[in-house]
């Protein structure tokens, strides 16, 4: 893993969900980016802790807080 407090690393497969909107179903995604520090004001919308860029099966991607990710399993 990248840092001591990181739950995930590059290429991990995860379930991504939106804790703020439980109506949105979780989606299978891959970790493609990791932000341990906050490089700009965009990241102020997330709580403290790592933010990941995830890519979904349809090729779309987004940033999501670690709390909204769980390890992928069938």
C-alpha cells in the first residue's frame, strides 16, 4: 500500500457507493489514483482522509472518499 493509513492501492477492485445518497447502488470500480494530500480546493468537499480516483466498468471515473469504498467480492 502507498501509505500506512491507506486501505487501498492502485488496481485494487472495490465497491464504490455514495454514503450521502443510499439510493444510488454501489458499483464495481478500480483504483486508478490516490490523493493522500489535498492538491486544491476541489478536495475540500471530502472529509479528512485519503481520496481515490476510481474507474467504473463503463470507463467513467470520479473521485471518492475512502469511507465510500469497500473491497470487492462476489
